[in-house]
């Protein structure tokens, strides 16, 4: 019988906090820095989930007059979620930089020499336009360990030496689900409201190697590149099902659990793609690869090999079951 704190069996009750602390015990050099950050994300997402559930009651549904950094209509809850996350993470003395979809510029908390070892980038409430119709929305985050030395800040965040050490999302759906990787597989937690804790429900999730489901907004078909249209025609001819929610966290969560492939390719009006590299594509790519899947651009470049040159840079995304991404490459001739 191994150490009870690290040998999880079905009858062990393991919270997110105890799971992360158990992970720390396995790394003698661990400083607790990392757990400190994840506990802030846990607190922030419990608070956001409460706001999302009570949105209609508290009348925080709907749009603001303002647009975000991308010129997109801001939802009231986008702004609220952004402030909640920043207020929780801002108190962590080991975080140097915060990058949010909702903020034009990064929030510089402290320099590298003042202890800012990590950067956290996040989409506070991805898919928020779906809130009014009670479709699952979510928070996506990535934690980056900044290179030693230097000033920290945006330069460090975009440095090739920066390493993504954790990624995850929280889906505010029929239940509040926290999916996390710290580089050793993917674990899933569900918020037990009766005790206010995320409880471990599935350890070391493995994405099915195949699944005849593709997830794409086919309304843009005429604007996809020819090779993407070729793949879609192949899928139509081979009895694939189409599932598309329009909320990346919900679409990726289904893909992770049921298999298939999620695609948001470049279009003629968005040749660089729509999804953002730092706080949408890279965290989801780390999760999917850690679960045994693949995550590439629509021309077959591994997303985790991409390096953003600006904090809001966009990319195309094709991710999911390894077999399905292979089939996309095979039947779309991405050598084009
Ligand atoms: P479209 C939500 O706005 C989002 O960023 C992702 O959550 C989602 O996958 C995508 O955009 C949906 O975009 O163009 O299909 O509405």
C-alpha cells in the first residue's frame, strides 16, 4: 500500500487542495508556490460559478455598452469574472504578471527579482455570450513559470524560456467541473456545493483515441481554406456526427470525455484564426496532449510549439482524439 496521501482509491475523498498538496509531497523541492496559485484559481472560480448561477436573479446578465480589447461586446459577467480572478490572484506574492482576455495590457504585479516567478493567463468567462441562454460557459487558465533573471513582465511571459507548468478550465454547466493538468496527466474535480470543495471525481483522464464527432461552426464553410473543406466533405461522407456548442470550454470538455475533433480553423476574414493562443489554445492543447490527444493548427503545427509574439495573438486550432487529428491531416492534405 503506497502513501495514502498519494494512492487514491475510489473510496478516498480527495479535494482539489489535498490533491495538489499530495502532488507537492511527491516533489521534495516543491515550495508550495504552485499550490498557492491553484488555491487562488479555485477560490475565484467558485465565486464566478456562483455569479453565473445567480446571473438572472442578480440581473447581471446581458451586455455592457463597452467592448473588450478585441472589439467584442462585453457581457456584464465578463467584467465581473475578470475582477474576481484578478482580486484572488493579485494577493499571491509569487505571481509577476496577469494576462486576461478582457484587458488590453498585462497586469504587472511585481518584477522577477521581487518574487514574481509565475505568470497566469486566463479567459475569465469564455463563451459568455451564451450565458443568456444558460449554455455552459467557462474559465480557461494557464500558469507559466517565468525564466530566472530579467525584469519579468511581458518580455518574460513571451520568452521562449517561459514554461507552461499547469493548465485547466472550469466549466460552469449542469455542475461546476474543474479539469486540471500540472504536467502529469489530467484530473477532473466537481464542485460539491454542500461542502464548498472541488472533489476529485476522475483521475488521469485519457481521451478516446478516436470518435466520429467533429465540432466546427459550419456556417463559415465558404470561408474555410480548401483543405479544411476537403476534410469536412470526407467527414460528411463517412457518417460523422456534428456537435457544436459555440463555447470552447463546453466543446473541448465533450471532446475530452467522448472523443472526436474540435476545429476552429482560419477563415478568409480571419486568416490568423479567432481563438487566442495564450489563454485559449495553449492551455487546451496542454490538457488534450496530457490526456493522450493531439492539438495542432489547421496546417499541422503542434500548438504547444507555438510562441506568441503578442499577448492577444490568435491561432487556428484543431484538437482532440489523436486518431481524429491524424484523419484531419490525412484527409485535408495539410501539406498544402
Ligand atoms: P463562433 C466564444 O466567443 C469563443 O471564443 C469560444 O468559446 C468559441 O469556441 C468560439 O468563440 C465560438 O466562435 O465564431 O463559432 O461564434
